[in-house]
C-alpha cells in the first residue's frame, strides 16, 4: 500500500522517515478502528470467552438467534429507529427551511436552541420526561387527570411512544445541524425559477429544494439511523421497565449476566455490522451518478422567502417545539433535584436541598466527578492532537493508500457506540495480559472516546488545515527545520483555535457518553453519566436528577466556550 510514497516536494529529509511515520499512523488508526470491528465479527464464531483457549464454531449464532426474544428485539429496534428517523427528519427539514430560507423572526434563538438540543445528554432529559409523564406521579398526567376528571393517566412514558418522544429533541437537532449548511449553500435562483413557473412555497420546497438537497438529507437519514441503533440510556430508563428490548439493551443484558454471554452478544453485534454497511451501500446506490451541483462559477445568491403573516405561524411552531421538547424537561429536571421524594408534590414540605448537599458529601460522587473530568480532559487534549496529525497527513501528503486512511478515519461513524465499546472489550480482554490489565482503567475509556469522535474531529480539522497555506511550512523546511519541529512550532499554533474547539466538543461527548464506555468502565472508573444510570436502575431518582443537572452544567459551559470560538456544528458536520 505504501510502496508509492514518493512526494513531489521534499517535506521529509529521507523517504524512510516518511514511510515509517505513515506506517505508524496507519497502524494506529487501523488498530483503533478496523481491528476492533473485525475482531467482533471474527469472535462471533469463537466458542470460548476472552482469555480462554480458542475454539471455533457456530454456537454463538445459534444461541443468539435461538433466543425467543430476538425477533421481537429486531422488530422493536428497526421500528423505533425508523419512526424516529421519519418524524425527526420531517421536523429538521422544516426548521432548516425556516432558519435559512425564510424571514421568520428570532431565527438566531431558534437555531441556538436546536444547537443546544444537540448537546444536551439523553439521560438527564429523559429523567425530566419521567417526572412529567410517569403514569403514577407524572406532573403533567396528574394535572390533566384533575383538570378533566380522568380515571387514569392519559400518557405513559414507559411505552413505544415514550421512547420515540424522549428521543425527538436530540434526533431533530442532529438532523437540523446536518441539513442546515446544505440549505444555506443552495442557490436561490433555482427556487426563483419555480416561483416564476407558478409554484407556491410548499410546492417549491417539496419538488425543488428537498430533491436537490438529497445528498445531505440521505446522509442525515443514514447517520440518524446509526445513532438510533446506538442509543442505550433512553431504552434502559424507559423501555426496560416496560419490557421493551432493543438491540443495544439486549447486548447490555447479555453482558450483564453472570457469567457474561459474550458469544450471543458478538453474534448479534455482527448482524448489525452487516446491516449498517448495507445502509451505506444503499446510500451510494440511491445517489449513484446523479448531479446535485447548485453552486457554480456563474454566481451565487441566497434569497429569503417572504412569508408575510405566515411567518408568525412558523415562528409559533418553532417556539412551541423548542419550549416543549427542550426547555420544559430541562426545567422539571432542575425542579426534581429539590424534591424530597421524586415525583411527589402533594406531600407535606415537598422541597429540600439535601440531595445537593448529600451529593457533594458522597465519596462515590466525588470519584465519579474526578473520573469524568479526567476522561473529558484526557480525550479532549490527546484526541485533538491525534486528530490534527491525521488531518494534516490526509490534506498535505500525497501517497498511495490515502483513501484507505480516510476511510479508516470515517469507520467509527459506521458503528454504534455500544458496538465500539464491545469491540474494544474484545481487543483488550483477548489480546494478552498487558492489554487486559488496562480493562476498567480511565485510559481505556479515553481511548474509546477518542475513537468514537475520530470522524468528527478529523473532518473539522481537515477544513482548518486547508486554510493554512503551504508556504509557511515550506519556509520552515527551507530554513532547515525538521518536519516534526515544523508541525509542532508552525502548524499546531495555527490550528490551535480549531483544536481547542474540537477538544471542547470531545470533552462534551466524553461527559455525556454512556453507550461507548458502559462495557469498559468498572466501579472505580465509572463517570457521572454511568453513576446516573446506576442510580436510575436502583430507583434513586432523587440522586440521579442532581447528577443529571451537574452533567448538563458541565456540558453547557463547554458548549458555550465552543460557541464563543465560532464553532458552527452544522458546518463541521457537513465538512
């Protein structure tokens, strides 16, 4: 692969040094992405558990698909993911059109709120919905029962609809961020031609705008479906009590058994690996060789549609969604931290601050807070440096195999986080005592987060590397500076703002992540998010609300810093 590493301009003093560095980089990225993926698939045919003698067979597949619950698990998984994708995509297209192509008031606030919805972690927001829609003590249910004299609660969060509802804010936000840049880049001349031909706003949106934006929309669908498969915490908090199992919770159940059932877990994971790659193939077939170019050399305009009085309707619909889906559960989550007994407002003296005081006196909380900060800072610092190196190589160097390296850097987005965690579990438990000794350590969790955020980090920094002109590095080489010295003293300082922003985004991901690290953490290395999940599983909702608010505070502080740096997540996703 690397036999044709010749480079037109001498960026390295010797060919062997360049080849050696590229080989090391290839090996690192392959070890972090392709090796865990292949190991999961291969070990689905191994009968023994990690650390036992290797024995091959189909026992794991037979055991997994002989489980009578598997058909229901597969049906639940694809049904819930499909419904969520359809609803969230429809809403995201509407919001993206409102923000980028209309004169609706307060578009900045609408965009910021949806941007905030992307950053907020699933589990704390889910706790807010439980406080509102629990059939026994849900505030909204109790209010409606008293108002209309209903004999039972009209809503039940522990249901298929509850799972879909709890995912709606994040699902809509992430698709909004993926689709918005494409809306902004579309030449308004195409829409103007439709208006000239007699089309109204709705007809133009459905027949012109959406078909032209097919690449961004299909990418949002595929990535959204993968994210839907990845989800674990909402399904555990809402689906598990109702007996609704999906793929991720079934794997979690297999691995939480005593002894853990690694065979069926890897077999079920391998099935979904094949399904995910099938989705990518479908995307390529759907797009094919069709032409979607909208920005050309003849000029570019971006006209906003004047909605007249209808702009107040679009404004009201946007504000209603944001208030109900983002801010209302967040408000009730905060209220839940001051409740003496979670969900009970009608008891004497229902309010207290003891849960906050108890949290800071709890040594378990303090250890989890330390682990969270170490995980976030470690993943943010080392991840941003590694992403910068990979991005620089992909942009600056010309060599055979660059496309393969780029594909390897994208690979983690083809895997749900729960699969990434399971894959790393196999890598470290089945690759010798040295690697096995890292199991449960904070270092393994840092590596897992760095891997999961590799696609986003490299794509953001690739755009930044393209903005740094080559002549700055060439001047350093002409002065006799080695490549590594040039990278450290010239490239890294110029990329520092982007690296800092990427580090903050990686920090946010580490703080809120559950699926990627749930199988890798132990009692001594669990984070605040995992502690919150444990509290919910144990029925300690009062403690979990406090942890949830603290996680959100950490995330919002980091998100605001990223926003101040000018990081536009929508543009980053499109890059």
